[in-house]
C-alpha cells in the first residue's frame, strides 16, 4: 500500500471509521479511486488532512447510517 493510501486509511481510523468499512472501501478499486481522488482534490483546495478526514468520515457515517457515538474506541 503506498504512503497516501496508508495515510488516508490511518487518518480515517483516527476519526473512528470502523476498519471493516475501510477494508471494504480499500478492497474495491473503484471506491478507492474515488476516495483518493476526492482526498487529493480537497487537499489541493487547501483543506488539512484532519478537515478532510472529518468530512469524509461524516459522509461515510451518513451513507451507512452509522451513529459515530455508538462506536467504541479501542
């Protein structure tokens, strides 16, 4: 896994996106390409990695109807 993918994965884990969800995204090349391109576009637009991870994790939680408060930190 290249550095950008690893960084995105770790950053989204920092924002409590479950590893199982990320594993599904990273296993699907189309989903992964969309995520990486969007991440790079937002970063080029001046957002920090934390800002991007916050927004992306929020979108993931909304799309999957997951309550982030229900996720236990390990």
